[in-house]
C-alpha cells in the first residue's frame, strides 16, 4: 500500500462517510491522525493503525 501521505494530503478511505463522501484531508499526523471530511467538513481523529487499515488510496 502507498503510505506517502502528509499534512494537507487528500486520501480516499474504504468506507464512505454518512454524508456520502469518501475523501478526507489530513490535518495532523502523529500517533493519531486528524482528518477533515471533504463533503461536510466534519473533523475526526483516529489512531494511525486504524487509519492505515481503512486507507484505500492517497490522491494528492
């Protein structure tokens, strides 16, 4: 899997967010990853392990 992501990258996750979008922008990296939904601007934090399991593709 391509793990070349950094702050500001747009990533596509395996499952859609309830708003219908599956694209997220990375706001912060570290032990936890802070993501903002491109569709509705909802912000979530998930562990790096969960993020890497759910990551489908890095777009930008």
